C-alpha cells in the first residue's frame, strides 16, 4: 500500500512540476459559474424586491424573457462562431487564389520574355535571309555574266582555231 501512495505522490509532484497551474481550467470554470450565479441572484433579488406585477410585466414574463434572451445569446454566439469559421475559410481561399495569380503572372512574364526573344531572333533571321537573298541574286548575276563571258570566249577560241 505504501508503494502505491509513493507512486501516486510522485505522479502528482511530476504533474505539478510540469504544469504551472494544474487547476487553472477548474478554477476558471468555477469562477465563471460563480459569476453567472451572482448575476442570476442579483436578477432574482431585483425581481423579488419589486412587486410581482409592475408596468403590466409579471415575474413569469420576466423569467420567460430571461430564458429567451439566453437562448438568443447562445444562437448569436453560435452564428458568430460559424461566421468566423467561414471567414477563415474565405481568407485561406483568397490566399490560395492570390498565390495562383502570382504564379500565373510569373508564367505570363516568362512567356512574354520568351516571345520577345523569339521575335528578336525571327527578325534577325529574316534580316539574314534578306541579305543572303540579295547576295545570292548578286552571285547569280555574276555567274550569268561569267557564263556569258565564257561562252563568248569559247566562241572566240573556236573562231581563232578555225582560222
């Protein structure tokens, strides 16, 4: 039995050492319940101190009104909680879409740079083709002129050989 007590005592000491205030949750709940009880007690005393019927409102009506207000308060709290969750989801969705926009913007910029590079290369190649076409035309003219000169030289040679 003594071993069991030592074991429990050691576990309690270990728990108390690892937690700053092991009973914080219990005390917080207790204080909240005490506050709620005090509020209800003040309301009860206020109602009891007044007459049972004042300005046409009875104690039963006040009690019903209190219950309805508590119920509406709980519903409102739940609605706020739900809306907060929806807001967090929407914010996460907005962040996702913003990252997608950033990614697509970067991709568009990269494609635009590639397009500009290709356009510059195409312009350079078109210029080279035009220059080479002009050179080819000049070489063909030169070739034609040389061929005609060669034909004429062969004719002259033939004539010279015949004489």
